[in-house]
């Protein structure tokens, strides 16, 4: 065979800053970042802001515009600030991606210009997809404003929007130019958004760091009481674990079929769709983790004491471990509304053979390539009973009525 072999290596570096008051004039992070990285100054910039952030921080757009004026040697605002809906609606289809493309075009941004996106994980995903596909990639600075976006999604290398009834069907691997985690956005989050991002920290702890898991157990009451200092620790530690995995896990662009950071996510992604996004991503991740940990326990891999600690922590953060949609069409695994169908959809999205993580203990995951559907259905039943027990205020004695592990 006549063939030329080639290997292409590209190194990506991006900083993740932790700060407060990113748009106060005295805050150096944004303008020094841009001034230090641009061939032409001032650099053209547009901003895309989540309308939920605008509602909760009424001065955010004016503050950003004032910041650009105060640092006009570095930053030139090249178009009006674009305020888009926050939440999953912004990434359902291409409508808002089109708006960002249009704004990039109208502002005549070049590949060394900046799109600054301020918002939750959904808005960052949609704006990121637009920035990555205009001119094959305009620089993207992410300013995440939810716990989930700060401790997980914004520090990663992916973007995406939903299409054809599938989560993140369109999307690219595109490392950001920089990430700025500004803790002063978090206090205005609704309780559910404050808590739901903690599920991604629990996930990272379960697969990477048993010590962090123990800290989360100790912190759970203060997290629920909305202690900002403790949440900063959660965000920092979780973001660091995610970043370390991307940098050193050996497969940053997920070319293989294994995706450890998606522990618990096969059911989570399916549940987001089955509930028509009534549940947030982080809320479905809490359920997905509970499910795969229960499956690990019922399969005889995970000791009961570890399983109890995990379920206690998820419930202790105030997250559910069950949703009614989990129990639908379980006798028809190929039914599009059966959560079990999510296994095949997950396999298709990753490519190759089905690869899921399960747990041997907290901090010690391993891969499986097959799922025993009967055990999965029993796991779902265990979660239903646990959720019911919590809703009547007690789990005492429940364990005696639960099915026992197989081996
Ligand atoms: N790209 C990735 O690697 C990756 C990883 C994990 C999750 N995600 C995606 O992230 C999305 C979930 O993100 P999320 O949990 O941040 O939720 P979200 O983006 O849906 O935001 C939730 C709500 O919070 C509002 N909001 C945002 N910041 C606020 C603030 N500071 N104060 C008050 N309200 C605020 C938003 O307007 C929205 O109504 C999902 O679409 C998920 O698929 C992507
Ligand atoms: Zn996730």
C-alpha cells in the first residue's frame, strides 16, 4: 500500500482563574489576559450574557461595558452585548447559535478576537459552539456563573447543542482561551442550582479522590446552608480534578470509547430528555450516580457501607435519587422512552463498544462493557423505595427490605 503517514501534535494551554468582581474596574484578570495575548490592541470583543444572570445582577451589562471603557487600551467592545435566554432552551436547536454567529459576523471579529460568554453551562455550551464554528474558531473566554459550570462544564474542552432529541448532538472539542470563575455570581443562584452542581463534584470525588468525598460528607450541612466559603472549596477542588483528568487522562478529545468524567451520565442524559428538561443536568447526574452506585452494590462489587455513604451524601445535599420517568417502559428496553434505551444512545454518542464506569469502592472505579438489565431494573426499584422513604422522612429499617447483592 502506498501511503504517507503523518502525526500532528497540538498543545493547548488555558488558564482557569478564581476571582470575585470580575467586572469591577480594579480587577486585573480580564484586561491583563487580553493585553498579554493579543497581536493587535485593543482587541475586538463581543459579549453574550445569560438573561438569568441579568435578572439576578441587574448591573452586569453596564458593569461589563464600563470595564471595557476603563480598559480601552486592551479591549474594544465591537458590538452590542447580546443577552440570550439562560437554561436548556438556549441550546435546544440552532436558533441562538445563529444569533451568536450573526453577532460575530456583524462585529467583524477575526480569529484573534474574543467572544466573552457569561452564564450557566447551557449558555456557555451554545455560545461556545458558535464561537468554535465561526472562522473555524474565535477565541472564547468563559465566565461561568453557576456551580455546575464553575466546577465542571466551563473548565472542560467541549461545547454543544441539542438536536434530533439528543443531548449535545452538535458540538465540537474546543478548549477555551481562558476561564474566569467569579465566585460573586453564585449567591444569587436558586437553591436547586446551588445544589445541583455539587453532583458533579461528588462524581469527580467518587472516581478520583476518596479524601474529597469525605470532605464533601463533612461539608454537606454547610453546603445546604449556603455557606459561600465552603462552596468555593467545592468548586476549586472539583474544577482541579476535572482539569487534571483532561490534561493527564490521555484522551482529552475522547477518541476512545471510555469517558470516565461521564460516570453516571448514561441515565442522566436520558432522564434530561425524558423529563423534558424539568430536571437540570446536575439533578439528573445525582440520580445517575445513585443508579450506577446501586448497580455496583447489587452486583457485589461495591461494599454496602460505601453504597450507603454515597446515597446519604447525594440525599444529604438535597438531591433526588429517583424520578418517575426512571420506572417507565422497563419491560421494553428498546422503547425510546425507556431509560434502558439510554445505554445504546450513550454507546452511539461515544462510539465503539459500550463502556461504563462502576465502583469497587469510593475513589476506585473500573470499566464494564455489559449491563445486566435485570440488576439495573432492581437498582431502579431500590432507588424508588429510597426516595419514597425520604419523602416520608425516614430510611430507618429500609435496608432490611431491600434486595441483597448477588455475590
Ligand atoms: N460542555 C460540557 O462539557 C458540559 C459538562 C456538563 C454540563 N454541561 C451542560 O451544562 C448545562 C447545565 O448547566 P447549569 O447547571 O449551569 O444550568 P443552566 O445553564 O441551565 O442554568 C440554570 C439557570 O440558572 C440561571 N443562572 C445562571 N447563572 C445565574 C446566577 N449567577 N444567578 C441566578 N441565576 C443564574 C440561568 O439563567 C438558568 O435559568 C447542561 O446543558 C449540560 O448539558 C456541559
Ligand atoms: Zn455532567
